[in-house]
C-alpha cells in the first residue's frame, strides 16, 4: 500500500482568502487567511469581523492572522485604526489577542501600539497559546 500525503505549498494557501468565525469556550475566534493587497479589502474584512463580534456574546476575541499576508504601506495602519475608532465602535468594548506570523510581527506590534493609543485593548502574539493565556487572565472580568 502506498500512502501519498499532499502538503500544499504555503504560498498557494495565501492566495485563498477566507475569514472563519467560531465561538470557543470563553472567547470569539476569527481565523484570517490569504493575501491582502488593497486597503478597501482590509476595511471590508474589518467590517465583517465587527459585525460578527456584535452578534457574539463574548467580550474576548482572538484574531489569528498567521496565514494572512498584508501588502500595504505602514501608514495605512493609522487609517485602519481611525476606521476602528470612528466607525467600528464595538472594537473598543472587547479585549483582542492578535496572533501574527514572524514575518508580520513588526507591523503587528506597530498596529497594536497605535490601537492602544486610541483606546483599543489589544495585544500581539506569535503563538495562539500566548494569546489564549492573555485572554484567560480576563475570563473572570467578563
């Protein structure tokens, strides 16, 4: 018997754009996959996430962006946070753990610091377990 295991090329996975929403035991989870080339697309996804959070009973959110690659200038980070601040007010009511890959750590940390300066409560992590632990420290609060 011959067993063939297909390991997809990670670059092919990036080309598939998806957002998956699940309710975990104590938090709401969003998994994002694919490449993002346009600011409008990022805003569209942020709106989808915002709408899903509004429908969820959870105030703790884990955003897993390890399989998402952004091809946007860093100044768009300010614009995105501005949209969160003005239009997507529910983001101010939740604690968000954002999981990023090593290639996105720098932009993720920058984004997180801008978010915190605008009153959003989010932290960046490389591992899901780290983000879950941070959220777990807030379970009793919510």
